[in-house]
């Protein structure tokens, strides 16, 4: 699928790596030789460049060349503050990138624990690579993707990469099933039930909300079944097109997004809970998308009953 404003060459990630290799790495080697193997360096976290989605449009704010330097809490006390001063001086003198305060928070020297804790909005036990089940359940999908995106250029100590690999291992089974069940319920409720009810009442605003909620839940379910974290909502569909190898789901979602609500499809149509109004393309699309999701669940052995109405699958997934 083609997108307008494709990444500019060279890519920001390449620029960041070059900045590390030509300037930051040299500074660390000369000024901190005894700690060189304790400093992890890369580019990850918030920002479209960390996802590889940076383009001309996204460069209008919080943009500039730089890297993240991740160290332990102990090393922050030992040499981190001096490292931070020298790194900031390097950025200002070499790159002249006009960093905003927001971008300075995203780049530079930080502890491993604070990097993950700030992104996930919980206190992370990065030393033992452990999260409780309730912590896992509280996490937002997009925050998890933000925590594991980008690229690690160097990590001799392995502490930063260890927690990254732990998160990439995906949700624990019970948490995964709970999240999947919730999204299935959300899809069925908003799209397979309430959309038609709202259209029958001529409540177009509510119907638009149902459509939007159904679209969002469909994408969430797709990512959950692929066991991948989706990124920030404005990049979710783009990431889905990359994940959907056959392109079937992406095509249906795009058609759904582009299909306008049509009042005329409901003229002289009486609402019935067990009868689909296939004159409305949005209704038929909702069923086609549900069918694709049902197929994926059946393929993974998650369900035994076959129905495009997704609500009955909730209990079966939770019971297992």
C-alpha cells in the first residue's frame, strides 16, 4: 500500500545511527572509557522516527537527530549526570538540531528503569524483568509498542535489552485472553448490535460512533490474534497493512472507513434484532470483517462454534 509523504532519504534512523557512530560513540570512548561497556545506546520510544514512519509532515515538531543512552540507576549516580552534560553539549555544538524541550526528554541519558516506567506509566522492575499480571493488564497496547520499537545500537551489559525481550515475549496467556474477549465484546456490541439500532432511530451521530468503535476494535482484535502490539492510534492502520500479508483485512477496513453512512439504506426498513439490513454496505462489511476474525480464531483453535456474531466467542475464550 502506498502512502503519501513516504520517509525522506536518508531516514532519520540512519541519521541517528551515524550521529552515534561519528560523534556519541567517540565521546563515550574518549571521556568514559571505563564505563563504555555499561552504556546502552539506540533510538526507541516516543516519536514517529522510532517507528520508522517519519516523513516531511511529522518533521514540523519535536524533530532532530539524537540518540538515547540507557544506564542503570547506580551508573546514573556514578557518572550519568556528567555523561548527560557532555551529550547535550555535543548535540548543541555538532548537530545544531534546535531541540525542543519535549525532544530533549525523549533523547539523551536516562536510566533503564525510568525509560520503561515513563512509557508504560507503571513502576517497572527492569532489574528482575518482571511485571505482575495486573500490571500487564493495566498496560495500553500502544505504550507497549512504543517501549519496544526502534533499534538498539549497542548494549554490552544487556540490561536494557533483557527487559525489551521480556516485553516482546507478549502478554501472559490469561491477560491476552481477557483483552481479546473484551475487544470481541466491544466489536459485537458497537458494530453488530448498536449500529443498526442507532440507524433505525435515525441517530446518525451515535451510528458514526458505533462505526468508529467497531473499526478500532477490529484492528485491536487483529493485532491480538497476530500477537503483535499496535502502535499509537494514528499509525495503527499503517502497521496493520504491514502485518496483513494477504491484505484482505486491510482492504475491508479501508473500505469501511471510506464508506459513508447512508440514510436511504434504512428507508422503509423495520429494525429486527435477528435480521441484517444488507442494503447498508456498512452492515455487510461489519459481517465480512467479523468473518475474517472468526476464521483467524478458528485457525488458532481458540473457538469451536462457528458464527460471525462475535459475542458468543467471548465465554469460550475466557473459559480456556
